[in-house]
C-alpha cells in the first residue's frame, strides 16, 4: 500500500516472534511500518493510522491477510498463531462484509488483536462490536496493563 503524507510512503511488513519462557515460539505479530521511497525514513503504523481512511485501513488489513496466506504452512505445521491488529474500521468491516469475514475464518491460526486504545473497551461484553467479534473470531487483548482500562474489558 502507498500512503501520501508530505511524501509517499509504502507499507513494509515484518514478523515479530514471541517465545515462551521455555523458548517455544508462541505467536508471530504481523507488524507494519511505512517507509519512504528511498527507505531512509520509517514510520510506525500507529503514527500513520490517524491519517488513513477506513478504506485504506481495510486494504492494509487485506495485505496482511495475503502475507499470512503465503506462509500459512509455517503457522499450521508449527501450531503457531499469527496476530493481526484490529482498528475500529476493520472491526466494523469484518462484521458487515461477509466475504472478508469468511477470508479471515479460513485461517485457523489467526488471532485478531485489539489494544487498550480501542474505543469503549472498558464496556467489555457490553460493547456490541466487540461482543459480535468475539462470538465469531478469536480476540486477543495486547499490551494489557499499559493503563487506561479496567479488568471489565477482559472478564
């Protein structure tokens, strides 16, 4: 994906592995940075997301799905989860777009992550969007304990 801020930036994906205390690979977080045309400037997704439209966020999500599809045998054979972060725009699209939802459901090793900055996370099960997502997809709360939410969000 190409994003235009003051300059053009393209998405670059990387895998961030997480291991257990025994050294076993537990999951791989799919990370995106945006790089300038010459590669001399890199911007983390968190700084670019506020400037992206809902459609652009969904396209980036689809690019991540395409990436894990190319290496799905790795995840399946090793019984390792792939994590992809959800924004509210992606969450709403997943609930309204049956084609995208079925594409996500094909990946048994995929877990969708939300972080503490997700809107109305403190409502927990009373958040209709999160309740509908949790009924259909595996959700993971990342960076819990960073501040800002109560335990109601996870219980």
